[in-house]
C-alpha cells in the first residue's frame, strides 16, 4: 500500500454574499506524518492566488464529523444531513467550507487502513526528527 493517500473533494466556499462557490480541494495523508491531515486549496480559491495548504490533526477531522471540534485555527462540525463545515481562521479572516461528510469518512477510512488509530507512534521516525532539530545546534 502506498505510504501517501490523496483524495479530491468538492468544497463549497461560503461567503458573505448569498452564493457559494464550489472548488476542488485535495485531502492528503502521509504515513510518515501519521497524526496530520493536509488540505490544499487551488489558487482560484485563495486571496493570494496561490495554492494554500492547511494542516490539522486526523483526530480533529474524525471528531468533527460527529460533534463540534477545534479551538484554534481549524474547526470542524457537522452541518445538517450529509454535510460537514470546516472553518479556517487566519489573520486575513475566516474561510468556511462545506464538504460532503461521506467523502471525509471515505478519506478517514483509507487513512486508517494505512495507519490504524492508536498506532500512529509506530510510524514516527523519532531519530530522524531529533537529528533535524539538532542539525543547526552545533
């Protein structure tokens, strides 16, 4: 099985105007960083006109499918039947996106096939991470 999985999802950007724009975002999970999920938004969906990637915990995403979760820059909560809302907070403002819960569940299932919940520590390379931290210390 590949050490990285990616899944395209349709994200509806919610704005202050009555319409919502649909963009294709990408969820990414890498076995070498087993606690983290990345979500990339394409240039047309961002204020800067460049791809923007947010990182958050797999646990946050999983919890947020059933109940409101998160207190920091990324928050996740259920929204009606079959939808999940993710809020991304930055100094420039807050972006809210609606996603299909089924797509998020499918992604989480694939990530759990790659690294089962509770076994993430087995996939960490602590020696490498420590060497990176100490690399410039000498």
